């Protein structure tokens, strides 16, 4: 007997069943991720230097990220509602809920960053920026199309 490892997917993991395989969604979702990561980095720079320009960068990155997250969310929702295979994918609901939580926390973070002075970033803004980046990483792992490896016994001929 020999063992062969094959890559298989469950029934709902057919080609294009995940949002990550949808070209428009996969394209759009990258922009808020970059903006929110940039927000965290500019918040950290503001914490170290207290130069007001970093606070300005943060709010602009947050505003752009929120707008682009809304656009990606609309495209993702349309794909989610339109294709049953996307809805029945194993990690579709957790991915959608974590992505929604990240977007909502980013909107709250934008309001916090709109305050004046040091308290616009430290500590609440910086904390929310870090939480959003972690949530985005979790959403990426949940939404990533990963086939599962399975080992099968093959009779030696």
C-alpha cells in the first residue's frame, strides 16, 4: 500500500465559491487593508514624534479606507447574495462578520481621530487602529480559499 496526498475541497468549495476568487471583490478589498494598515503606522509615528502631520495622515487614510471598505462591502454583499455557493462556503459568514466588525470599528475610529490634538490618536485611536488591523488579518485568513489536504490509500498495482 502506498499513500498519496491529494488536495480536495468540500462540496461548497467549488471553483469561484469564495469571495477571494471574485476578481472585483478581491481587487477592491485590498485598498481598505492598505489604508487601515497605513493608519496604524501613522498613529505609531504620531505616538513617537507628536508631529501633527501624522495625525492628518491618519484621518485621511481612515476616511479613504472607510469609503473603499464600503465599496468593497457592497460588491461583496452583492456576490454573497447572488451566488449560493459563496453563502454556503464554510467560512463565508465568519469572514463577512469579521469584515463588517473591522469596517464599523474603522468608522468609529474616524470619529475619534477627528478630535483635536493628542487625544485624537492616543490611546483610543491607536488601540482601535491596531484592533482593526488584527481583524483584517483574521478576515483574510477566513476568506482565503484553502483546499484541505487529505491522505488516501491507493492500492499498489
